[in-house]
C-alpha cells in the first residue's frame, strides 16, 4: 500500500480552507454588527446573540458527527464479533499451509507422484500429526474451480445442471483439516492413487441438489466422468467468512477434471505451526528443491478474512473518539464561558434566595439541550446514511436498536458529565464575590 499524493494534497487543502473559514466567521460576524449592539451584548455578559448561537451550532454539529461515527463503529464492531464467531467448518488452530507448484513442464504422472511424495514427507515431519493437500484452500477461495454438475438420477438436467465448486484432494486432506464426515466413508489412499471414480460432497450439495440422499448417486463435474458419491462431509467456508457456503464436490486430485499445477498442503501440528515450518521446507527440498513453497498458518488466513472489517472498526472508532472529544470539550468550554459571563446574574439570583440546586439545574438544562439537539440531528443523519454501511455488516441490521440506544446513552452521559462541573461551579457562586466582579 502506498500513500496517494493527490489524496494528501486534497486533505491538506481542505484543512487550510476549514481553518480559514473558522477564523473568518467570527470576524465577519462582528464586522456586520453595529457598535451599539456590541456594547449592549457586552453589558449582558455576551451570553446571547450570534456569537453564542455560533458556538452552540458548532457543538451541536460535533455531537451529531460523533454520534454518526460512533453508530458506524458500533455496528461494525458487532459485525466483527459475529464474524469472529462464525464456524469455518474445520479446526483452524494448529494448521500450517504450504502452497506449492510442480510446474507445467512435468507429465501428469510425475506431477501426481511428486505431490504424493511431498505430502508423505510432510506427514512424517517431527511434530506433525497429519498432512494432506488439495487444489484449493478454504477461507479465501484460493484455487477454487466451479462447473456445472450432471446427476444421473436427473437426466433432464444433463448439460445444464446446477453449478458447484470442486476441488482435487489427497486421501488425508479432509481428515487433516478436521472436517466432520456426516455419512459414507472417508477417502482411502488407494481411491486417490488408483483414480477411482468416486466423489465426496458437502452437506449443502447433498441438501440442495439431492434431497439429503447423496450416497450412491452418480455425478459428473466438468470432464471428470461419472463419479459415485461415497461420502458426505460438513460444510466449510470456502470463501470469506461472510459468504454463504457453496455446494462443493471433492474428487481425487488424480482425476482428469483436476489441473494440479498448484497444490496447497495442510499440516496438522500439536503446537505452534510455525515451529515446524523449517522442517516442512526441508522435507519438500528432500524430494525436489526446485519446488517453490509458500508457508502460512491457517490462523493468519483466518485473521486476514477479518482484517478489512477490523480496520474499518479502528478507523471509525478513532474518528468517533476525536469527534466526541471535540464535542465534549467544546460543550464544557461553552458552558464554562457562559457561567463566567453570567457570574453577576447568578450572584444576584443567589442573593435573592435562589436555591443552589435550581441554579445548577438551570445550567445543566442549557448543556443538555445542546447535547439532545446534536443527538437528534445525529440520529437522523445516521438513519439516512445507514444504507451505505449495510453491505459491510454481517448479521447486524443497519438500524440495530441496541447500537443506537447504547451510543445515545453514552453521549447523554458524557454530555451531562461535561456540563456538571460548570453547573456545580455556578451553584457554589458567592453572591458577594459575584457582585464585586460585576462592579
């Protein structure tokens, strides 16, 4: 990833223009007003007029923007939590993956023999509990291939059957991943090496196309020839975690429908998968040092599938915290300034018998009214913008009431806290000191 010069220049220009606008507004406001008006407002402590309205409008805007950003961050955070809890259909922990290529120059027989030897060497590596390989990896759709599927029991669909994904596998691949077998039998080594006309399908395939009666059915994928379904396995997330499970067919990697130029090995370990990475590389080199190898843990692949959502959460959260901080600091400053300007007025109220609690409530009402106005505008804006973030969410509504309620409660609480300090200061005003300041 590289920094975009145009984007940086645009951001800098917008920052300069915003600073100039903020600096110019007060000057323009004062310039348009008469001396008599200015003197009159000064005599009132400058608590009314365009200056106060401008301060309050700025705070309302900051609160509204903070709410929109907090709602977005909250929705994305809930989505990430839901995504993290999605079962990928296999045991992610303790898996080391290895992408490898036999190259295009080898014969099919030598390619099959090479991969068989490499997988056997990996399985025999100290610390390994099993190894297998396939033409695709889950969680990213790496190397996945799709094709129309013919089913012998439905001859009317031949040539225009439903689409499914398929992958060539070694005998130990599904067991190494930890995919559950729901019906039938597991692949045997002879099934693969002798290229028997067999297939295994996932639960979604069996349910959607065969009414959960897949065993014994004969299917054909691409130019695989007719294959007998001898097993049904659990569903795996072949693509991103947020994607729906695809109908899947597993065939021997020696089948003619499979082009095993690139294979992905998986090695199950008892501990940290990275601890056997060098041993796995040496095992491959002992067979053929010219075979390129790309090692990666399945935990890393799983984390990568969540990376974009997590980054969006961090970005929105950072912007929301900054917006919230600006809004609260602005509110605290505005209320404190108002209290300072109205010191004489408050002193007179207290001298005439006003209850300090009533004075505190008066100041609190002013601050809370600003916060509530900002929240109302922010909720309306968040609702209007919800459709733009809906496509990024997972199992969370863009109008999730829990998120909106939590953010609203947070803003009200923080706003009351920011207003309470100057309100308490106003309630503690000494009438004698206040009248002395007014003279």
